[in-house]
């Protein structure tokens, strides 16, 4: 089934075509820079985890919370971030998000221990949770419907240059200077991003949205996601009864969130969004691709440094095969999305990513590792990017902020849970087997599972 595009409503009033085009280009630059900032941090810090663990006296797998806590707070604030932008003004709230991200980066760079570092990573995640949906929303509002898919592709493509730079940057800085600089560099970049948004983006909001945020709903969804992920993380160290109790409490909180959104006067999420079948299926497809991408990057960084004994910088250069392929994937996704059925394309590229991940798991050195990394970086990133593009075309234009927030919250939240699960599996598995063998088994299982899940979702889509 081909996706139907909603009719574009011109939001620039009486602006001339030339003025509107100039405004759209400046918005594209601002959105791309904000995505660049957030992506650089994520991909660079993965390479610093073993050094951070050594300095702060903990294990690299335990430090998965440096990644997963960031992703979970990001996921928890994607929905309110998009919602606040619709209410208060997307430009104003985006600037606030970048400022929060910069402050979190500064605090993390100065952290004296793992607990403080994780706390500031949570703050960074809140900032990113505001940045991600609003960059998509301001781009969607700046371009006509017929050009939105390509514009979002450019945003992710230009921003994804950070994916290519991230691993060698993070590995090089960690090896040659100190890991704290990886976070510290975000501070001047955040200041620059604020200036670019302030001068390059026109304010926009949804005038039909009530000026209120459902705070009880926010508390329920954030605590529910956090407790479910905590249960995954502690499964190997707590008693089964305690682990199950935390998991059940998290699931009950998420169920209470659904109930709350049905009765709240001003719901955080309008649940009718989940009756939009193409939207839901593409969101789940994106979650499948992103969980594989994040687990692949996280485990590969540990595999190369702790299993194969490569330095952080050399590990970053090897992972450049995946990150550079991710950088190429963004603009290709935008052009591809204009000409093909998006769900079918997501499935095809997810299969490609699974093949790449399987090659990586063979442990055959550069002969299998480099092409495998390139395939999994390209395939899964195209799947993730096209999800964001496709979901924007099947919702009303005045709900792009909300729709982007819910989509990204689901996709990234599940990715955070996946990283926590991978860390737990590594800890459990290495009690009886070598680290490299454990990670290789994890990668094979992820590759097979994502191929099956994506194919099943495409089957559901075609039956609708």
C-alpha cells in the first residue's frame, strides 16, 4: 500500500516564494546542526566507555547506563518535547533543549564518579529529547509536503556526518587527551547551535493545542520506561522475585499512563494516533532497526577494545566503516523515500543490516568485520531514517511535533532497553565464556531477530 500524502497548507502567509525558500534553507541548516550535535555525542562517547570505566573503577558493561540512561531520558522527553514545541513555540523550546544539552555535557565532563556522570547524562538526554522531535517539526513546517521527505533526509544526512566523525573523534580524544573532552566539546557547539537556531528559524506552533502539559502522564510514562529497563539491567544481580516486581511495577505504570491519557483533559498523547495503522507499523519497524543499530555500536566498541585489544583510536577508525555508511544513508533515504513504498524499503534495508551484523559476528578479522560494519551501518540507518520520514507523511500537519515525539520515543526507548539487555547478557555470558564469543552470539541473535520482526511487520502492513 502506498502512503498517502496529506495536502500541504502553506504556513508562510504572504511571503514571496523566494523568501519562503530562503527561510526553508536556513531552517534546514539549523535543524541539521542540532542533529549533528546530538549524534556526535552519542557515537563519540561509545568509544570512551572502557577508559571511563577504568578511571571511575567500574566495568564497561556496567557503564552501559552512560548510554542507556541517556537514551531512556531522551525517550521519556521526546513526547513532551514535541508537545511543548507545539504549545509554546518550536523555536523557543528547541533553543531551551540545546541549552539543557550543553549544561548536561558540562556537568558530565566534570563528573567525579560514575553516579554523577550518569545523572548528567540523564540531563543531556532530556535536552536531546527536546531537540530531536523539534528539528523534525521545524523542517516539516518549513517545506511543502512534496519536499518534506527529501528535506528530512538531508537533515539526517548532514547530521549523520557526526556518525562518521564520532568514533574516530571519540577514540582519538580518549587516547590522546582525556575522555572528558569528548563531552566538553559539546559546550561551545551548543552555544553555536543556539545562535544558528535563533537567527535561522521562524517561530511556529499549533494554535489549536491547549497550553497545558499532562504532568501526571509524563511522570507515569517516564517511570514506567525506567523501571522496565532497570528490571532488564538487574536481572543477573537481583533475586528473581525483586526483578519481576520491578518489571511488573513498570508495566503497571505504563498501563496507568494509557488510562490517564484517556481521561486527562489535556492528554500528553492523543491515543487516536495509535489507530493510524501505517504510523504504528512504521514506528515499530524503526524500533527494530534502531535496537539493532544501538546494540551493534555498543557491543562493537567493547568487542574491539576489550576482546581484540585495539586502542580507542584504532577502534574508532574500524567503526568508521559503520558510521560513514550511516552518514551516507541519510540523504539516500530522503531521495529513496520519494519513489518507493516506505515500509517495503525499511524491511529490505533492515534485512541488509542483519546480513551485515551477521558478518560482524563471524569474528574473521577485517575481511568480515569491515564489510559487515558498513552493511549494518547503512542498512539499519536507512530503516531508522525512513521511519521518521514516513510517519510524517501519514499524520495531519498540525500534529507533526506530537507524532515525531511519539515515534522517536518508541524507537529510541526500545533502543535504550536493548542496550541495557545487551549489557546484562555480556555480564552473564562472560561468567562462562570468552567476551568475544558472547558478543558474537548476541550479534547473531539480534541479526536474525530483526530480519524476522521486520518481515512480519511488512506482512501486517500489506494485510491492512
